[in-house]
C-alpha cells in the first residue's frame, strides 16, 4: 500500500515541478523546480529497484543544475542587485523545499524497504547475483543501443545550440581579428623605450 502511495506522490510531483520549471518567469525559480523534479524522479527509480539510476539523477543531474544556472546567467541580462535584495524573500521558500525533499527521501527509503513496486510479468527478471549496474549496462548496449545513440545525438544538438546562443553577436564588444593580427608587421608593434628626462618623444 505504501509503495502505491509513494508512486503516485512522486509521479504527481514530477509532472507538477516539470511544468512549473517551464512556466516560471524567474530563472532562479525554474532551477529550484528542476531540482525538485530530479529528486522526485530519483524517488521513482528507487521504488522500482534502480538505485544506480537514482544516484545518477541526484549526483549528476542535480550537480549539473549549477552549470545550467551558469548558462542562464551568461545568456540573460539578470540584475544581481535585485536577486541579492530578494534573498530574505526567497529564504522561506528554500527552507520549505528542503523540508519537502527530506520528507520525500525518508518516504522513498521506507517504501523501498517495504519491498518496492511489484513489476508486471512482461518485465524481464534480473538474475540473482547480477549487480544493478551490470544489468543496466547489458540492457542499454544490447536492446536499447540505437535509442541510446539517438539520445546522444540529441544532447549533441543541444550542446551546439548552447554554443551558438553564447557566441551570438553583441553590440559594444571588440572581437578578435585573426587576419589583422597575422598581417601585423614588427615595426607596427609598440616599443618600450627608456626615455631620458627632459627630451621629447621620437615617433
């Protein structure tokens, strides 16, 4: 019974936090909702016995949220003074989020200790003595190899898009002109001269 309740709780929070990540106007709020979505997805993975994927969600994805926030700061014009001024306003929301995540982790561990969710008969059972990581790797690189490669291509396109957005043309900047630097002659370079006092400059 507790496993079913935990599943519906985590699934509902995953969908709700993912939707709030998209519709939130403040990038800081979007990052917080995304963290909540990852934690709930990790809870779902714990319920089905995929502890390795759950740890990957927490360690890799939640850890990469800081990099995501860095990209947001790079691509958007954010007033840092306004963000610092709202620290006291966001503190109760952050504390509430921490309490909710802590309660969900305790609830997920309790549901997993109770036996996890019973899988259907169509799911291939994992042989006894095979680690979770080994079973996952065998499944990914055999049955789902092409899907795995397709996901890698999607991530490559996303990375190229982030690079293109970051290197867009900005006004008021002085870009590097490689051809002009190559064509520069030694006599055009700046010379450092120990000029005697009382004499003019020889140009």
